[in-house]
C-alpha cells in the first residue's frame, strides 16, 4: 500500500492543540461533563451550534476525552450539515485518535467527492495509529477503491484482509465483490462471492447487481433463481437489479412474473422499485402495462415521466410521447434530452431541432452535453451548419469541456455540412482522442474523397497507441472505395482479423463489394460474395446492384436485385436502381413493368430533394418545384445559366432520364428541372461570394447535374459543395473532388 496510484494531494495539516495544563474537575462546569457533551452533540442542528460545542469542549478539556472527540467527528462527517473540511481540522486536533475515529474519517471520505483522500488517511493510519485496522476499517477503504476503480489498491486491501485473518467476514467480502465488479473483473467478483461462507442478502444483491450492470442479464437472472433455491429472502434492492436484468434481456415474461412475485411477497414498492418496473415494461415494449403502472403510482419523479416519454418515442408513438412531455409537472433536462434524442435517432431531425428551439425559449432547463450531441447529430443530418456552428460557439463561451463525445459530434457535423477544415480544426484541438474521435475524422476525410489522407490518419491513430475498432475499419474501407484504392482496401480488409483481431461484419463485406464494384471488377465482386463465410446481407447486394448501374451490366443487375428483394421485399431503392439501368439501355417495357409492380405493391420512390441553408433558414426544392417565393428569380437565373453553358459547348446528358420521351427538347427540359439545379440557382442569387454554395441532396446526384455543377463553378467562379446520399462533391474551377469517380 506504500505506492498509491491515486494523486498525492497535500492534505491540510494542523498541529494538535496542546492539552490544557489544568485538570477538569466536576466543579469546572457541570454542564460539560462527558454525558452532557454527548447529549448536546446529539441535539445539534447546524454547523454553527457544532462549532460552539467544539469551542466549549476545548475550553473545558472535554474534547480530549477520546469518546467525546469521536462523537464530535461523527457529527462533523455524517450529519445532514456535515463538513469534511471542518472534520479534518477537528481530527488534526486530536493527539491520539482511536480506531473508531480513524474509521469515521475514512468512511466519510470514501463516500464523498474525493475518495482518494480515504486511501491517504488509511495510509496515515497505518503509520500513526497504535492499533491495526479492524473489520470496520476495511469495508470503508475498499469502498474508496471501488469508487476510484483502483484495481491495484483494492487487491492490496484484499491481501491485507487475508493477512489479518478477516477473510471470512461477510461485510468485508461483500465490499470486495462490489470492488471487483466496479473494476470490471466479474470473474474475480464471482470467485469471492462463491467463497463467502454465510452469504446474506447483501452478498446476493452485490453479485446480481454486478451482472446486471455489466450487461450480463442472463447470469443475473440465473443467480436470482439460485438465491430463491437457497431460501434467501430478496428485498427491494434485489428486485431492482432483477428488473434491470429483465429489461436488458428483453424478457417480458420473466419481468411480469417478477411483478407478481413482488406483490405476492409484499415487497415494498417504493419509488425506485416502481421506476425499475416501469423501465422494464417500456424497454420490453409493453406500453399498456407501463401506462397502467404509471397511473397507479402514488409518487412520480422525473425518471418516471422520462421513462414513459422514452418508451413511447422508441415505439414510434411520438404523439403519445409528446403528450407525456407536455403533461410533465416540471421538465428537467433529462426529459428534454429523451425526446430530442428520440426524434434525432428515428430520422426526424427537423422535429429534434424544433424541440431544441423550444428548450432555448424555456426557462425550465439548460442544455447539457447530451443535448448538444443530439442536436449536432440532427444538424449533421440536415446540413444546418449555422446552428451547428452556433452550438460550437456556445460550448466555448460557456466553458464546457470538449470531451470525446462532443468532439466526435462536432467533427461529424462539420464534415457532413461540408466544412472539412473546421472538422480538422476541432480534431487537432483535442489533446487526448479516443477511437471514436479518430474514426469520425477518418470518416470525414473519406466522404470528402480524401482517401489517402484518411489512410494516413489511420496510421497516425495507431502511432498514438489507439486501437482501431470495427467502426474505424468501416470508415477506412469507405475511404478506399470513394478514392478507388482497390489494393489498399483488400489489404486492410485482410488485416482486420489477422492483425487486429476484429472479425469482419456484414457492413465490411458490403464495403469490399463496393470497392470492387466501383472499380468495375464485377466478376471479382461476385466471386467475393460467393466466398463469404456469412450470408450476404442487403448492403452487399445493394453495393453490387449500384455497381451494375455504374458499369451497365443488366444481367448481373437483375440477379443482384432479385437477391436484394428476397431480403427486403419493400426496398424501393432496389426497384429504382434496376429501373434506372433499364432506362439507360432503352428497355422501357421493363421500366413500365417495374413501375407497375411498385404501384401494385404500394411501394413509392423516394422523391429527389435538394436543400440549401441561407441565413439560418433551410430552403428545399423538389423536381420542377415552383413553390418557392423567389421561384421566378430562380428560374430566370437557371435560364441564364443554361444559355451560358450552351455557349461554351454544354450538351445535356440524357442517359439518366427515366422517362420514355421522344422529343429532344422535352428530354432537355426534364433534366433542366432537377432539384439540385434549382438549389444551385437559388444559391447563386442568395449567397454572396466568396462563400461557397452548400447543397444537401437526399439521393445520388445524376451525371448531368454533376457536369453542370462543374461548369457553373468555372463560369461563375463559385465554389459549390454538394452532399448526396453517399459522399461530398467539391466543385471548384470546373473540377470535382471526386475526380468523376463516384
């Protein structure tokens, strides 16, 4: 225990007060004999009174009676008005604290905000106290190591317990179970548990809770069954952990049995247990039972309301979730976060931002880091960089520490909104970066077509001793795909398991098929799929189908589409891609057949939509849209653009037209109405140079719009950033960052 890993902090030291040179007699002050002192300490109601008693004890000498001093320390540390700072000053005045007094101070620090001080006091006790630590000392010291997850120090305590012949003490062993669980060593925790000679309910609770909190719910439930077999009566703490395990295991049947078990055994249904049951029902999807329980609860807190909001929102019943939210007596930030996050994660980014604006106008709560993470994700989805940048400024102004979660969200937001330089600035400003920060920056470089830079960053990550994970490799493989780095992609895919011990998942196989398919290696892609050790998923067949569209292989496209539709019969993208391939080769009868099949099945094509943010307002355009207030000016600008383009030799690329149209001028007009062209025209009249025109499109940009955007960037000397479903295109001076490889 001599070499503690906790930070060494100088504790305030005060020389013990010199003992008065007079002897206390019954004639000094009868009100302050030991019995009177203890009585007054027990009646003390605030720190001011306690300090007055302390002063009188010093004056009369009662303070130097060990028992009286220890009672004063107890009141300083464990009362409702406790002050650890004052307690330490009182402790330092005691010339020879007894073991009880040492234990009291260790206990107070172990349960307080600075548990490392408990370990320092324990070390001091070993050197200064004439008596050794006893069976009450060790649970407090072990608790401190649990709070700190201090594995080495906790194991040292375990060794001291054995040497002190206290290895059969149930209270100490229970604290060791908790310690090992807190350090993530569940095997050792269980080993201690099974060796407890007379396990009490706390023993069982500690181990069941450890399994439940470590996301091992099956073991937790099995342990509860063993507890029942050994006739150990569970209490409310047991049932909270068991219900938590049911929720994580999505075991509604057993959770319902637990509910009836609690009622049969008349276990007190306090608020904590009621909330645990509510959480179990909502996570298991039994909203009806959750609602009945909620209505019957005599007391509800913020957790109760937030649980109902989250349960309904995750089930897609947002109207009901909003009703609970509106009915909540006092909305704290957890409730706001629950609904904002639910909107964002379900793809309803606009609703998430709308609710965030309500939060800004409300005085009921202040946004925290969890709010900002969800809102930044919504901004990334919609491409609303103005709000995302405002949040970044707000974080800095409020002095909020930029942790890895926030940094990852900011990098993702800036990358997806087209400002890669700002994303890199955030990345470089971070001192300690976790795997998600590195992976997010690799993804940003990948989507902007900077594959070589992404791979270079991947090497830097390993030099920084940060181990890549499955997400990292998905992003690295995407970088290879977007940049046409076929050999590199093969190399990193092969290294996943062999070098890094990461088993490739279906998304990694999909990336490899995309790498091979984009490069035109369709036969190799098919062979790769045939040799996969797992069943090909929708992403694999989708990547192959997309490659067939790019390289014009109708027969293989039909095969890939059939495979994809077997897995996802209502995948509208599969129909659209195959229809595009048929249209490209003039197979209009098959195009009509597919469209009829979609109509009969009630499957609708996702309409192309382009959006652009100007002065914090998002403007959306559909194909042939004329609903915008500036529609006349937009089409006038578009006419001007087309005249200029034709004057330099632009010829519309009609291969992407999906309608069987005979007249050439009608074909040309159909291309002219694409949403991204309308958005670009609006951007040119609304965004002052040299600011770039930033456009978000929900589907893949067509080849004609890609060519037009390149020409506009040269003719108008404007930078255009366009994000489609898969990547970013930076148009500048007639060139695109994708190098026409997309």
